[in-house]
C-alpha cells in the first residue's frame, strides 16, 4: 500500500523527503477526506497522518476517483492557480468527481443491500 501523504506530495511535485509542508498538506488532505466521508465513503473515515496508507476501497473505480479527488482538492488549496480559468477547471473537476463517487457508492450499496 502507498502512504497517502507521500503520494499527494509526488502529485504536487514536492519531494517526499521534504517535511516542511507535512502539517499543511495533512490539514488539506483531512479536509478533503471529510467530503468523501460525507459522500458515504466510510473507508476514508480514518485519521490521516504521516504514516497512513490508502485503505481498501470497495472497487477500483471508487479508489481511482477518491485518490483523484484528494489530489485535486489538495492542489486547489496548497497550490492555488493565478489563472481563473485553471482554478475554475479544477473546481469543476472536483465537483464532477464528487458526483461520480456518489454514484459509485450508491451502486455498491445497491449491490450489497
């Protein structure tokens, strides 16, 4: 399994050995995680710290979408774009992913129920 913080750092272009941003990044990661939990992704209802690995997800679609969502939301707050167009595109992407995650979670619950 991959450590969440390290994977997010790599996606942001931050050296995983650079500890200077850990507190800030963890705050943003945990904030994005709350949104996933509110969408019904109970696997993300965990405390994320420097050592937390990605949990097991119900399926690969939810895994991909959840990771993408965390990366986009963290990038929006950690590395905000000066371009309004890019900022709008990132926000739109995050909102689209939220909808897709909600749909996937509903599908999993329908199958399980």
